[in-house]
């Protein structure tokens, strides 16, 4: 375990790759540009322990320090930010986690202003655009203009002109029963806590249409696709987007200048106390007069209260001795998480000019969303890298193969569906959020029945333990949801100590 100080935070968590070498997640565990020291086993006391130095943990810690409380922050990784992570070691520094910051994200925009983190425009990561994307279904390349009349288009009349990646949004929006995003936990809407597949089937859509338009590259969920994700979660997402649609500002959506990683780094610099890095929690105990947190090296920290911001997919690997309500314990063990795996490539030549097709591809194969990234602010048209962004079952496939075999599989598949890519791409990085034991997935993905079963119980205090993280947010989503949850947990704790 080591410490990160406000003086030793550097621009970016990972070291640069050796020329021509691929970088894997394991490299980030063993190498780091942040100086650390190895303290001896000890017991440290404070008012509050915050587990996790992502956005929710940092926001909670900063608020509690401002209120005059002493805070110990424990972070299992060797960088701050949690699932917000800018890949400084890939050309163009693409985002592996949160990408866009909307105009309505008041908490995170306020933090950026307060901690002097400059704004820039969002750098899109996986958004397919009609003007620069080829559709590939069943190994056939189809232009957007060809799609409406193509034999492989499974959509019904009146919807055949919808791109596969846009098919579901209008349906969800038109049928959304939620007037505001916070209503998704209201028992009155529990009848909508069914699978995406069941909901769309009831609307008369065919299995093929559902599996392609709502179950391929579906953004949320896991290998079960439309059968394993609640439509009520999508209604919450759509309601949040609609509630904030009128708050647009010039330049939005925003990002941190130099990458969104700069946001948690700037927040960390403002803390009064150092963050304990590489502090891997194995046990949490709530007693009558204090709470204790135990690390894998035997170090014990004690405090009046503990705020746990770790995702439940990671928390389920920790021994918890606290009066968890039965449904809360069930949530920790069962809450779904989205699979996200991506491989990054640098183009060695402009293969899209060789074949005359657009550079980006939306596919139903292992390449998933194969997107051309243009992340050079001095030349916005330059393709700086490509990302093969997979989730659901394709992510599971790539994870099982491992980095090198997954790379070979991706390149082989690309060569089959687009011969011009042969010898045109250099593999530079493999990343999987679900293979990271401190993440266990990219973000919460509610399975059918989970919201109505334990949605209201997840964030309840359990003895001296309090819970935060994007999975516990009510009114906001994504990065703003993480900030919201940290704020709620901080004020919850402040009233009790």
C-alpha cells in the first residue's frame, strides 16, 4: 500500500508505452508514474473513512473536510478516478470510462470550476454517426443509404429507415411512463420492471428486430442481452436525458481539458489529507462505538463512520460484518453490471481511403462498435486511433480469449469483412472493466425485477456503514450520479458525527 500526495499527482495515471508495445491492464497494476511509499502496519483513526477515490468518494471526502471532519481515503488502485479513466498511453488519450458532461451536470461542472479544471469539448468514443459509419450485419457491409431496403433489415414498416443503433430510443421515449427520473423506484412503476425483450415483444416487435436493434451493442447489460436488462432502467435513463435536454450550453457536452482523468486528479489535489493508494480492502466491520476497515496487508483503520463507494460487483468480494438488511445484502450479491471490453489500434495507413468506405463500423460481430476516434484538438479531422468497443456477449468472448488472442480474433474478423484493414492496424491496448476485480464491470445494469425488489434498499445505512456510488444515485446518471451519491452520503454522515 502506498500514499498519493497532493504534490505527487502527475498528469495521468499510467506510464507511456514502450514504442510499438501493447499495454495491458496488468501493466497498470505494476507500473505507475505516481511515487508511493510502503508504510508499516498501523492503526489510523479519523472521523470518516471513505473507501474509493472515484468521483463519489472524492466528492464525499471534500465535503466532509469542508465541514471540519477528518477523513481517511482508501483507494485500491494506483490512480484516482475509479471508473473514470483517460488512457494517456494511447494516441489521442481516449476515455475508457465516462465521456461526456452535459450542461445540466451542475455538481461536476461546479467541481471543475472550483478546482480549476479547464473545460474542453467531449471527445466521442462509441457514438455512431450516419455520415461516417458502415453497418456490417451477418458479415455484409451495408451503407446507411442501403439499410432501409436491405434484406437483412429486420425492422417493421415505418421503422426500416432507423439505423440499428438508433432503433430503440424513439420507442423507449414514446412509451416512457416516467415524468421524472427519480420515479423509477416508485412502486407504482414496478410493472415495468421486466426485460427489454418482454416489453418490446408485447409491442409487437419480432425477435430478430429486438435482438439486433435493442440487444446488439446495447450500451447497458451483459451477455444476456435484451433478456437480462430491465426496461425500467432504460426509462430512467431516457427520463434523465429528457429532463436535462433544455439545459444546453455552448460547447456542451463538455470534458476535462486533457481528458476527464484531470477531474478526479484536480479534486484529489484539493484534499487536506493524503489518499492511501493500493489500499485493497478485504473486510469492513461496524461496531457499537466505531467502524473498522481491514486491508489485505493487515493494516486496520478505524473511524466513527465509513462511506463505501466501491461498486457492488467489487464489494461482494469483501467480508462485511454489519447489520445489512436482507434485501441490501441481496443487492450487493446480485446487482447486475455492464460488460465493457475494448481494444485500441493505431492506423498504420488510411485503409478507408483504399476501399472508399467510411472508417467507422457498427457490427454484430466481435468488432462490435469499431469506431474511428478523432482526438487531436489541433486537427479535428485526423483519425488518431480506433476502438473496438464491445459489451454484452461480445465482451465476454474477448475476455475469455485474453488480450493477445482477442487482438488476433479482431484483426482476423476485420480482414474478413473489410480486406483493406489487413496489416493496416497496430494493436496498442486491451482493456476490460469486468476483469478488473476493483470494478467488476463498467456501471450498474439493473436486471428484470431488481429495481422493484431491492432498489430502495441499496443505499440505506447499515450500522456505521454508508453507501455511495453511481449505482445508488436517484435523480442523476453517470458522472453526475456519482457526484450526487457522494454528496448525499457526506451529508448523511455529517448529521451523525
